[in-house]
C-alpha cells in the first residue's frame, strides 16, 4: 500500500491537528488519539496527524496511487482553508510502501557496528552459535549495537533489578546482567527451554548466571504472579508482538519511579505505518505505540535503532 509523508513547519502544530480533525469529521471518520495526535479514515485511505516540535507531521496511506493523491489533495485543501495569514508549505514525499521502508540503511548499520563498544568474543560466539543452531529463527536475536545500547542504559540508570520478556538464546540477558551491579537481579521470562538452554553455558562463562532468574512459561502468567507493585528498575520487552500491549500494561505498574522500559521492534519493518497490514501483531504494535505516546505515567521516545526501539521512563 503506498504511503506518503509531509512535514509542515508551523508554530501551532497542535492547533492544526485539532482543527483538521474537526473539519475532516464532516466527510470522514476523524478522531483525536492523544495530545497533539489524530487519525482520519477516508473512503479512499487514511491520514495520521502528529504535532512534533515545530512541525505538523502528516502520513497518508491508500490502496492505490490515485487514491493516495486524492487523500493528499483533501488534506492539503482543508489545511489551506485553516491557515489564515500564516503561510504553510505542504510538500508530500514520493509514495512508497510501508513494508519496504529502509529504517536503517545498510551502510549506516555497518558504520554503527564499527563505531560502538565491541560485543567481545563471548557475545560474538553466542551470536554464531545461535545462527548455527536456530536457523531462520536467529533473526530474533538483537544486533550487537542494540546489545551495547541495553548495557549502557542499564549502567546509566543505575538499575539493580531488571526484568526481560523474551530471552531467546540469552544475548540480551547477558548484556543486561553483566551491566547490573554486584547483587543485582534479572528476572528472565521465556517459553522455550530449548532456546534458553543455549544461553545457560554462556551466562556461566560470563560469570552472571547467579544474577539471572530464568522462568520458563508464558510471560503473562509469570508477570501476573508477581506483586502488583513497583519492583524493577529496568525492563526489556522483546517477545511475541501480539502480546506487547498486555506485557506493557503488566510491566509499567511494576516499574520503580525513574525505572526504564525498553521495547524492541516497534516499527515491524515499517508495517506499523501501512494500514494494509492488519494481522494481529500489526494491530497490537500500533496499539502499544499509541498507548505509550499518551501514557501520563511515562516519558517516552521512539528511536530509529534497527527495527525501532522505544525508551520510556516511569515518572
């Protein structure tokens, strides 16, 4: 499905979000989805509106190119009627498909990998063993630069207690655990004993196995068995995407004030932007992304790291 974006520079982006939603509601389904955010569904396609700093960000998607242009024209015309004396330039990007968005160009990715703290021989070996033993599933493993980011975030936050939802073969758990101080604890949740058995000897060789409490079973059951009170300084969610909203709702109340929540794969390869993708995990990721953006318990930022990483701090 083609999509196109426009970044409109203005001192009043939130004002125009509200005004556009009000005007477009006469000819489409239009609603405010949060502070400075809105969504419009036309017969031909959709438009999302976001107030971001000094920009009004518009993202239009439609099943065909002609329909995309029609939605662009309607939104541009309505905006032109609202501006009064202000001069706004609406320049749409060329159409592209949400499933082919290149979040991080390969050359940039390679440059990043060579300009961050090296993973080291143990993590490199774990990555190689994962590729050899899990086949196509190895794509679930985080990249070395993400591992470096996790480790740095744990150290910067001063976390002593952490929880991970989705362990796979233990790469991210090793990064988190070795960044914890002496006496720190990581509760690691996964459903696969086969994959986590790959992790155990590497945790032992790293000298962090005594910091990791591995729980095999559905993570939601593990979470709901915990006291519903703040207990963790750091949380990392990288598991089945359809349950992201549920994991998020269970984890946030268990974060200490100042605690940090990290979610991986929030772009789903660009598919979250494209309304043509309507499988359960696409809808789930859109819900959690929207919820995070308007959750008054958290301060959050979405980063274009690999397949998208969201950081959120508990207030």
